[in-house]
């Protein structure tokens, strides 16, 4: 029955023109998923608690739970593919993944490359983990110093151009954090939610987060650009509205020990059903 409903939705969307190109939706993305009986989702495997490997090597996390909910809605199985900031959009463009849920900040230039369907499901800011011995208090203290980051992170350009730091980019967060411990850089710049989770977990007694969090930005799910205004794009968009409305994302936040987000609280309040008991 669920697949019949999805097929009906695909048929209804197929008669509508694409907003960007006025072409008829072919819904190849949704057809591929239903025919294969699975959805392939690009996720992070190095970004605890959003996506990371457990002791058995399995990828788990908050965003993997989100991906599972999409699969359950479509009545298919979930296959996860680990991605990093520098290849997550390419995997989607090349058809290696059907959907991407990988801590990606929603920006105008990225919307030109992939189909980012609103509403945004999360928002975060830029923070820095630095050795206490350096006694930093402001971002300008990074001037002339090597700063570790992850390739593809949008804020690295600003750290370099505005604050005068020398960026040392790594393929993933684990490598960047190890470089910080090895004193190869004066700071590790990354998403505030993840740095906060690492810091709270312990093992960082000689480090601190003294710089004010800045550049709060929304996160977006993404489908292939051709699917943005077709059935698959509309389905994931509708799910995000539903998750905000019924508090699903807040529940996942609690489950994975993420500090309560003002963004999620605001979205839940704005979209909550006024007639719900």
C-alpha cells in the first residue's frame, strides 16, 4: 500500500513542470529507489554524534536515524555510503547516492549544484578548539597561526582571509583533531555542535573553546538537482516539515546527547499543530 501511495504521488508530480527548466518531471530518482528496493544515502562517518562508526564499524548516528525514517517512509531498505565534505555533492551528482544527509550547510552556491529541499533540519555555528596555554580570547588571535580544518568546509575561507590564519586542511575531522593534539596547528575550527560534544565527552582537559561561536548557518538535505522539484524532492521536503511539526528532530537530539538547539525549538514552535492535544 505504501508503495502504491508513493507511485500515485510520483504520477501527480510528473505532470507538473520543473520550476527551473519547465521540463516534465521524469521521477527517475524515485523510480530507481523503488525498483531497487533500497535508498542509498550519503552520510558522515566521522562526525559524532551525527554520523560515525561504532565499535563494530557500523555507521550510526542522528542523521542515520533520519535516513532510516526516509527509507521506512518509502518502504525500502537503507544503504549508507560514507562521504566527506569534499565529495558529498559529487556523489549525489554522479548518481552514487540518492539522497545526502551529511551535515551540509545550505548556501546559495550549493543550491546551484544539488537540490536542497527545505525546510532546513538543523543549524550550527563555527567554533574553535584551542590549547588553553595559548590564552586566546578572540578570532583575531589566529592571525599568522596554522589552523586545522576539514576540506570543503565553507568557513575556512573566512578564517584565512578575514582573520589571517594559515589553513591546514584534512580529509576528515579525526585527522584534524589528531593534528591539533600533535601541536601541528594552533586551533581546530569546526562545527560548534560537534566540538562541544567532543569536549563534553572528555579527554580534552588541556583545551578550551574560548572564541565566540559565529556564522550560524542552516543545514540541508539534498537530492540530485533534477529531482529537486519532483516526487523525491517533495517527499523529503514533506518529511522535514513533519519532523519539525511532531518533534521528531528534538527527540533525536535528546537520544544522541546533542545540546538542545534553539533552531529546533523555534521551528517546532512555528510548525506545531495548534489543535494537537
